[in-house]
C-alpha cells in the first residue's frame, strides 16, 4: 500500500491518470479476473511461487511471459 501511494503521487505530479496502476486484493479471484482482462491487459509477467506461476499459466487468456519462481508478485 505504501509503494502504491508513492506511485500514485508520482503519477499525479506528472499529470498521468492514477487508474493505470491497480493494487489487487491478495486473493486468486482478483488475480483470475486480471488474467482474463482481454483488451485491457497487454501482458502479464508472473513472479512468485511455482503454484502462482502454474495458476497464471492455466488461467490466463491474455499473453504471459513466464520468468520462473521468485518473489510472490504479478506484474
């Protein structure tokens, strides 16, 4: 949440709409909605546990770049 505040502040400072960046709730249902956001999401790069990467690969209908397991984030 603190990182998102910094990002929002910088976007506002430069006149960029803050709704271009979203912090998802930490649940698979929100992630699954993102994975199927065709026409709204250009690409997803999952970073996290192997389970997260497998979930993204199985459920995504938008393009995905798989980079391997690591810190638990989805970009």
